[in-house]
C-alpha cells in the first residue's frame, strides 16, 4: 500500500481482515489481546515482542508509522476471564469483542472501541460490553469519535459522542447490508452526517453478492466522495473535509407549517403497506403535481409533500408515507418517518418493497415532517442507489424538512426524514456522562473485497 496523496487518516472496513461466517470457536485464532490506550502508552511497531505476540497490531502500527498517517482498523479483541471471579464471564473463559483500533501517525495505539450492538447472529460470536464505551481521540486536525455498524441505529454510544463529547468527525467501520428503500448504506450514513452535523467516514466491506456495499466520506451538507458498486472491484476514496463541520452553511430555512383540521380524511388514494416489517400509511401521488398530507393513525405525527414531476410516467408509482412505532425486525428501536418512495410495481402492496431503479424526474419537491423528536436524519437516494449531492438541502436544529434545489438529474428512489425516538426504544434512555486544526484535512476511506491481512 502506498500513500501519495498526503492523507491524514485512513479507515478500513468492519471484518475487512477476517471476513464473516465464523463460530465463536473458529473466530478465536483471529483475536489479539488489545491493551487499553487510556491505561497503557504503547507503540507496537517499536515493541520488539509485539510481532510474535500480536502480529496484527504490530503490522497496523507499523503501517501508520511508515506512512505517517492515522489509521483506523477493525479486528477482534480477546479478554480472558474467570467465572469464579466474574459472574458475566462466558463459558469458554474469554470475552470476544468486535473492536476498532486507532493508531496515530507515529504508530502509537490511541483508541480502542468495543462494539455495543452486535447484529443478529454476530451475538453468537462476539460479546457485548456491559456498559457502552464512549471513545474519542484527538488529532492535529480535529476530535474524532468511533463506533461500528449497527451502533448507528441506537443512542449509545453514537449520539452522546456528538452531543456530550463534542466530536466533529466520526470514523465508522461497517459491514452494512443495503436494505432499500430506507437503509441503503450511502443513504443512511450520509443522513447521519447531516442530522448530527458532523463529518462521517463510513468504510464498508464490499461483498456485492450479499448487498454489502456502499462506502463514503460525508459532510453535513452532502457526500464528498462515495462508492457503491455491484462489481467485484473495491475502491479507495480520498476527499478533503472541513475541520469545523457544524458551521457549514445551509441554503434553506424552516418552512412554516399549518395546523391540519382533520387527520387522514377518507381518500381513495390512501392505503397501508409494509416497509421492512413496519406498517406505513401511504397516499399515492396520483397527479403529476400537487400537495399531499398524511398523519399516522389520526395522531399528530404528520407529513406533507409539495411536488412537481417533469412527467408522470404510466409505468411508475410513487407514494407519500408516514410511520410512528416500534420497529422490531432485526432489532428494537422506535421510528417516526416521513418518506416519498417509488413503489416496486403499480400495485399498492408493492410500496415499501426493495427497488433499485427509477426513471421519474422530479422538477421540485418539499418534504416536511412533524415528528416531535430532535433526532431526524434526512436522505435522498436516486436511480441505481446513488446520491445527488448539491441537488437538495434541508434545514437544521432540528431537521423538519428537506427540499430540492433544482430539477433532479436522476429518477428518485426515496426521500426521507428518518426520525428516531430513542427514549421509547425500551421505555428508558441511558444518560452518558482540543485543539482543532483550522482549514481542511484529507481523509481516506478504504473499502475492499474481504481479504486477509496480507492485502497490505
């Protein structure tokens, strides 16, 4: 690996060194006992014992030192334990953690983070920390926080890193599976950057056969660089980002909403349909332009859409949807969502199903939501699962609407205000308890087909 672009930091994907599909026992050979950098100052590249005792950490440390850049990688951490002294100790006598490690530009280990929310079968292989870890690290070009993949859907540790620990940049190794229409990697990760007003560096594993694809370098005003492909080729992306993302200007302000006198009046255009396990209430866009309002089950959780299509195509159907409830399909988290989506077909029960192509061009649209939560993540995803940076914007603090800035250059797959009501996830919410380099810095996200350490 060479670095000829003067990068300050490079991020590698989740499970990029090992791949997937392990049992707890078969994953064991890939684990190393990673020290806590808050307790031990350690440079593995300069430790003569490290190459034999922890070869992965040694190699990563030396890469950071050789190329004079910060390096973020995902690997496995092993912590021996004893059931007689630790009631939480697993039966095999060890904790196994999905772990991010961060090395500075001299090879010193400066951060270690254990994933808080293992995903589905991953819980059979790795352990969950008893309490969330809020891991930050300082650099000459800003303060960073880190978490992993499924963590992005939950409050801890992701949200407090921004709201309490005041990071400006998130490094995010992931093995994210695209689930359209609302959970495409590039769409959701870009929306998190916008909603939380931070730079978000998402390095995704690239296994197109499993729809594991979509990495990007995102700012609060849009993607600076992203890559999504169904080919076997991975990619290395490089982009420059502001060190002060919270002060980036937005070009639109809040839209004044009007009180609705009746909720969901009877209409032949309204219907319910399933979207990733959740029953959304929809209204069909039956005309080439107009204004629609939808509210969820007569509540005050409402969405409105004003739009104009360049042409209403006979072979494509769109709908405005709203949802307010507890999502339970692959985890448990409370959602309030407004979304404009392209349906898979022309039948209403296809609205909410996965789709990847769209031809309808919108000349303009404004999507507004009364979601009663400060945590709203705006996204727009277009034909071929692509982004449209510069073609739309949203207001901030809190996000209540998004709108086009011009006629869209591609067909629209979805536009959404993805609201999270963290305090309703399980009836409670866990309360958690630098100097910056002014200007810009270069960031590199590497995402590649899963391969062993020898790819370096």
